[in-house]
């Protein structure tokens, strides 16, 4: 039987009055993935996710997306208490998703990411105390989805940032980042993080080469992460490395960027 549904446009948001929640989710995800083009896109994505939740409170995809949106919004808040509230909300919704589906890789990843964000705000000792649970969630995400790109990068950062006494390993971090780039050559966040490690190891030339690829990348992924973070961070890192080593730095002005970047 064919499903029928009517579409209503309200404030630029498409609302499915009756029909398939997958359509709402697809549109919400598209908007969130384009949040770098318009700051309102994340808000519209959140509104769509809430519409799904009103119809299907147990929709795991919607819960995970709401978690992502809260974690993203926390990064842009200035007051620590506001950040903490957003990160705690993001963690809460990822945990709700896990309560419904323990085999959802994204739910494990964002639950771990939320725990990490909250721990960082509470200080180094709390972060170390939470490290085991955070690592477990990232590892579970990769167990369920061995090619989960962001989980590989997150676990690499865990190994790099945690002291060796507590299980940290620079070698393991490098290995994971290289694996991520082998799977996804355009995963610029992995390139930026690997360049940071190389720079700290004194491998300035290797770091510069990675950062140059980041700035010149024409098909970066995830696109929003690239324009919001990686593209902005790479030139500054390269300039500092060039000042130390004398290696020529690339000119980011020679790269063509989209006109509207938030």
C-alpha cells in the first residue's frame, strides 16, 4: 500500500505530517552536515529531530543526532556552565540511544565523546578517572563498525593525550590515524591530528606536508568539520612550523574556498 503524506513549509523546515520518519531524519542529517554554510542549519536539524521524537520516542537515529547537536552546540558556548549543560545533554541522549540499541556504533561513539567533553571541563584528574570508560566506548564503536572514521580519530587522540602510565601510546595513536587516512584519504581531521603529533616529535617536514594537503583539499570529509575547524587550524600550524624550521610554507590564499563559511 502506498503511503500518503502532505508537506508543509514552516520557517524553511519541511514537516512530514504523516508518513516516513526516515525522510525527516535524512533531511535533518543533511542540514546538520551543512551547518558550516548557515548557523541556522543546526537549529533546523534539531527541530526536525524533535519532530521525529514526538512521533517515535524510541527512534535511535534521532536520539543520536540530538546528542551530536548538543555536543556541537557546547563547543560554541562561552560560559563553562553552559558548555557543561550542553555536553551533559548530549551524553544523556547518546545514553538513551544505547538503552534502546547496544549495537549502534554511533551511539557508543557519541556517548564516549560526551563523557570526554564533560570530563575535560571537570579537570585533568576527572578526565583520567573517566579515561577507561571513554576508551571502552570508542573501542566498542570500532568493534561494531571497524571503518568508523571519527571513532578511529577519537581513539587515536585518547592514546595520544592520556599519559603512558594510564595506557597512553603515541605509537598507537599514529597507527590509528594512518589507518583512518588509508580508509578515508580526505579525512582532514586525521591529517591535522597526525601533523600535530609529527610536529611535537620534531618531524616538521612531515607535518608541513600533511597540513598542505589539508588546506589544498577540494573534497574534504566531513565537510562541516573541515570548514569549521581543520581549514582554520592548518595554516596557523604550518606557519609556526615554518618559522621554527625554515621550511617554505604553502600559501593558503592560493586555494579557492567557498564564499560563505561560518
